[in-house]
């Protein structure tokens, strides 16, 4: 059963251990990552069962997390704002 992370900036999801039904356990860095348009899936490296589904952050979530002092969000926000300045508004 996959755990769903609705806010990318939820603390600790990257480093929390998740136990798979097959007996494997570990954190997201040891899992097989697959990028999709809206989410990133993390699968068990032993049995390929999806363990974690992480929603990509919306720009509002990035702004809010950056305002709360999240360093990664702050970096993403400056990248996003540079891109916005160069290419205009995002389609979403
Ligand atoms: Zn497994």
C-alpha cells in the first residue's frame, strides 16, 4: 500500500523508513524513483511495489514553504521566478 505525500515540503518523507510487504524496508533514497507529470512514485527496489507517491509542489506550496524558511523551497522559488521572468506565466 502506497503512502501519499500531498505536500512535497512535508518534513522527513525522504528519510523516513517505509516497510514493504515483501520484507524490504528503507527510505526513499534507496527506492526506484519514477517521475510523472503530477507526482513522483517511489517503488520498492526488491519487488517493485509502489511505496510512496509524492505530489509535485504547486507554486503556492513552494511560496508558502519558502516563506516558512524551507531552504529547498527558497531555492526552487528563485529558479521558478527566474523562469517566470524569462518565459512568462506557467500554464497551470
Ligand atoms: Zn517490496
